C-alpha cells in the first residue's frame, strides 16, 4: 500500500470519528434573561377582603420556570410589589429556545405541598399555588420575552370556624380533613404527579378559625370528614356534597360533635393478642381512664417478641391519622404484666413491660367453688395471684369462707394450665373442707411444689 492510500484512509477514519462525536454531543446550554408580564396570582401577600381573598405580589415571591419536560430551568421575581399585576424577570438556563417554545410558570415556591399547614392566614400564601402556560414571543441574543402569564389558582381557599353543638368555640390542637373520593391532594411532584391522602392542620396558636388551602382532584362534589382533638376531647363533623372549585374562596362554619372514639391494640403474636394485627378484635379495646387517656393490660406468660400499634375505631386508615405511631412499636416482653397506654390529645403511645432478662413466675390459685375463687378453675384470674413470703414460699388467703364449704384447687403458673401443681405437688386436685367459718389460706412451696391449706 502506498503512502498516499494510507493518508487517505487515516483522513476518512478521522472524518468518521468527528462525525460520530458531533452527533453524540448534547446541545449547548445557554443562560437567558426572561421577561414576563403577570397578573392575578395568589401569593404570600394574602388578605381577606369581605367575602373575597385579595392577593398581591410580594418582594419575596419566587416563580419557578419549567420546560416542556417539567424540568426546572430558572427562577423569576416580581419587579413591582403591592398589586395583583407585575413584571417578572429572571434568568433561565436551557437549550433550543426559539419563538413558540412553551414554558410553565409555578408560584410561589417550587416545593408543591399542602401538608404542614398551620391554619393561619399569614401563612396561607405558602400553600396558594398558581401556574401559567406561556410561550416565547422573541429571542434577541440572550434576551427573551414571552406572552403574558394568566395565572390559574390550583386550589380552593377555605376559612373554617369551629364550634361545638352548643355554639362554643372549639380550639383544636389538630384538625384532620379527609375526602371520601380519596382525591384530596397532599403534594405534587416535579413531574406533576399528585399524592393523595388526608391533611392534618396543626395550629401554632389557640384559635377556632383556620385558613386552609384544599385541592381536590375528583372534579365533583365530595363528602368531607373532619376529626378534631382539643385537649382530651375528640370531635367529628361531616360535609356532604361539597364542591371546592380551584381559585374560589369559601367560608365554612364547622359544627363539631364530641366523639366517643374507640382505641384498640393491634399487633403480634397471636398468643398475646388473640389474632395478629387485627384492628377489629374488640377483646383488645382499650379502657378509657379518668384523665382521658386509654389503657390495655395483658398478662405475658412467656417471654415474647411483641409488636403493636393503636388503631382508632377499628379501622386502620392512614398512619399517624387513624393508627399510631407511624412505625410499629417492637420490643421483647418478659413474663409479667404488660401495660399499653395511649393519649389521644398528644397521640403518644407508651408501654410498660417486665424485663425479659428477669425470669419471673406468677403463681395463681384456680379452683371451685366460684363463691370463693371468683371464677371456677380460671388460671388467668389475677385476683387469685399468690403473694411471695419471706421464706420464699407463696400464700393466698380468702376470708369469710363458710363452715362445711368443700373446696378443690390447684396452683397454676403464669396464668396458664401449661404448668400446675396439686396434691403433694402432683396433678391431682387438693381437696379441703372448712371446719368453721373463717379465713382459708392456700400455701405453695416453690421448691417441692406441695400445695396445702390452713384455716383460722
């Protein structure tokens, strides 16, 4: 091969390589100065004006610019403030910008959340989102102008006034709002995909007037359920056939009825709770205490790995709204008493359990008749638990047992029949007849397992 042919081949290869590199190269990004005229946007400068909401542009307002792929490409700020119209200016960084290119504007902040509201008018503007579609009208070097932005408000504004059935103000620690359609929006991501669920409004101040931004994507009238807590009291209300249109302002008097809520422990293992993770098991319903808190007590008869939550009104619902805490409580419970506590005002769940490292046995008398032992042959009856004495043995006394009473009994371990002791430490019942009316005392020797009785 001649030198000339070699040079021609090398040049062809170089041309091909350059061609491939050019086709793979990404378009160059350019930073432009963008100017847009804008009006009628709900912003942080919200105030009530009679039965309407008045909004003005604030100096702190930010308008995020998105391209057709919903990627953020820059930020604009108002050039004049204090009125509903302004000129927006700022920089955007993008490629392929030409007359006719579509852009989406979003105010007042890029993070699109409806959760976290406090119910104050002063902060309502943080949740008053508006969008506008504009198109580029001219590109002069790095200066860009676009069509006027007609912002569309993306939610309704609601002023709730809360009172009880007697007309007295209810100042909630928390108000939970749910929609039957399941289309109440909690947040919207950068790709404009919504996340639905209930909203929790937690005011910082003591007030019965709450300002809330609500967006419902059902597109139709809906049924709204409201749950409020104020101190130790719980309230509920419902609004049927309510239509919340975007961009409109509503005033709602919310008459709340005091609720008698049920709280149930649901968890595992089944040996403790009867059924696993069953919110409908009424055997696990908690008992309301005089201070408004709720309590459920269990007897743990063997060391167990326990996990549980507290569920409201036998329906799982949303974590942190209808069951608590958000994550399961898990621990190892020792033999003894397990207490589970719940405070509906703070939503705090707590428990007290025996140390699993300490091996403890509970000895309980089970026998007949019920007139003496309360229930017949019931190892779970804690009223028959025996008391440890200084010599290491256990006793349980029963007063006013009548003369001639014929008794049979055994001593059970850890409130179950798994282990039990009777006559001479064996499996036979202990039989005893009272010689006179008086106090019967049952004795248990923890070393020999002998069960005896005496009277006085």
